[in-house]
C-alpha cells in the first residue's frame, strides 16, 4: 500500500542529530477511476474500495453488462413463446390459446365453424361437427348428392308474371358457373 508523505518538518538537535518528522496518509484510490460501468452506466463510489453502477435505460447487472429483455422471464402463459421486439414483446401462442399473453383458452365451438346447420361439439382441445341429413365433411361442407339446388326463388308481380329460376352447381369442385340454368315465365291475364 502506498502512502503520500506531506507536511515534513526538519528538527535539529545539536550538531550531530538531525531528525525529520513527517505525517503520512494512505493514498486514496477512486474505485470509479477505471470506468467499470458499461453501456453508459454511471459509477457511484462507495467509499474507497467499492462502487455501484446506476445503469442507463435498457441495461442491468452489477456493471450494467446485461441488456434488459422483456422476455426474461417469459411473460407468455400456457407454453407461449416470447418474441423480443424493439418496443416490447409479442407472445406467439400454442393452438387453443389466445390473448396478449396467451391467457385465454379458445373454445372451438364459440364461433360455430360447422356449416349448413351442423352442430359443433367440443372434442378435447378441438371440435367435431354433427352434420344434418344429406351433409358430410369435417365442417358439413359437402352435400351427399351429386348436385345441389343452389337457388330457387319465385317472383310474383301484380301483373301476374310468374318467374322461376333454378341454378344447379356441382359441389366437388365448386364451379363458379352453373351446370344448368332453367328459367320459366308464365304470363296470365287478370280479369
């Protein structure tokens, strides 16, 4: 350990004795002199041998060496994966969960995915559709017959004009153009 010598005074006692009395204090080192704080952290001396770092935004650790991650610890629930973004994080949820932190269980039948009047029934973490007669497929999307009556409507105008339109479409694959269009107009006279 080094010392700083100061305030020395020489004293003389007679011809042959000369004595110097000096006061010394240990040299005080600044623990912040080596700039131990990283990433813009501010060093604060704690006495002559220790220090603490006041870290700048986004960093942590005894010397501000670690970047703060919103994904550590993982805030996503139910096995969701955390994706670190510049201004925060995003949770990527497993099937069956939703919400900003994957906190909400999706009820498969809430939106009734079954078509054509099918009934949705929860099946574990998934669902199944009970199809009405004449329909099949996972979502009751297929007709059991080869053709389906797509549109049938009857128009009666006060002048007694009847019109019937029938369009037939093939379902597998669904054609944009009908296979058959049949139109019938019947005119009659009013008494």
